[in-house]
């Protein structure tokens, strides 16, 4: 989704009618995200087995009473690993988004506030960052440090920061053109105070929906990096790593270990996008 789409204040009439007719989709997606969050929080209490508990007598076991979703190549319960994997998967995406948001919002607000040569320099900086794929950032960081979850988060955070910076700059320029900004300036309110107390709170309703959608993209990007071996390492049960480890079973006809975590990622990402777009529309109408 482009910035222009998020920046639009008025949705088309057919889209509005369609959303009003089918609110169950939004509620279903909220419920899906609620289940994912609950799994991340209560994993040790609800998972039937430990995520790294092996049973070599039940390798590639099909779904059954003992293992509802079957087992993988080491006899580990897929359902248990899926539940425990919610925590590193979701926390990784949250950390990525927090890092990218802090950097992107800072760049966007400073560019919109200062304008002139500062805006030009920051715009060129974000263009250069935007030109590099997130995977390249990760490879460069790995060359300096080492592979791991922190490496993946920092690398993808640098890739997402330009997107947030450009979006923040666009909505900040629109907000700075409002009369209340000049009124506070005439009252002697300093730039830092004006931005912190008035500008940023007014930007948040528009920014929140955009960030929710980016959360889904961040989750999928981190899963891809973990699949390639740049992020979490075994015996982690992160969802992308589960897909990577389940590839061996695909050749032998055991699709569950790779297909189930892959579908989980897809469902959570779609649910996040639906909730993010809906939330963005609601907040835009209220503002």
C-alpha cells in the first residue's frame, strides 16, 4: 500500500458500504491477532509439550490425539512449537517496528520542521537507504557482527525507516500548515515543545494505522530472514525458522511441518493488514 493510499482522508462509497456490510471480517481478524498475542503470552501454560521436546518414536507423525498437528523431523510437537514460536515472531516484529519508527519519525519530523537544506539532505539520505534492499543491510551487519535475531531486527529496521520517514514528513508538512502552529509560535512556544506536545500527538492517529500494516510486513520480512538463516537459529521455534526446518519433509511427502507455520504467518499478516486499514480509516474519520 502506498503513502497516498494511507494519506487519503475519504474512502470510496462502495468500500465504505462493503465494510459496513461485513464487520465480521474485522472482528475475525481482531480475534486472530488476539489468539496470536495470547499464545505469545501464555505459551508455557497452554502448549501441550515443551518446544524442544523430542520423541524419536514419533518422527513425522500425522495429526492425532497425542499430537494435534503432527510432529516434525525430530518428533517435536508442531502445535507446541507454533504456540511457543508466537513470542519470538511477534516480539521480533515489534522490536523492528519500534526501531524503525523511532528513526523514521525523527527524520520525517525534522525534515518537515526545518525544511530547506536540512530537508534536502535528509530526503537524499532516505532515498539512499530506500534504494538498498533490507536483505543487503542484514548482510552488511552480519559482516560486522554476527547472525542472530538482533541482526535481523536492526537490518530490517534500517530498511523500514525510510518508508516511515517519508510518510511522517508528508503528514507533518500538512499538519504544520494548520493555523494552530503559527498561533503557538506567536505565543513563544519553542520548537521542541511544540513538536512534542502538539505536533506528534496530532500525527499519531494517521500514523498508527500505517504502522499496524507495517507490523504485518515486518513480521513477514523477519520470517523470510529467519528462513534464510540470518535471524533466529535452532532450536528456536520462530515461525520462519520452522518453515525452513520443515522443508526436508516436503520432499518426503510430509507437508505439515512447513505448511502449518507458513499458513500461520500468512493468516497473521492478512489479519494485521485488515485491522490496520480499518483502524486507519476510523482514525482518519475522527480527525
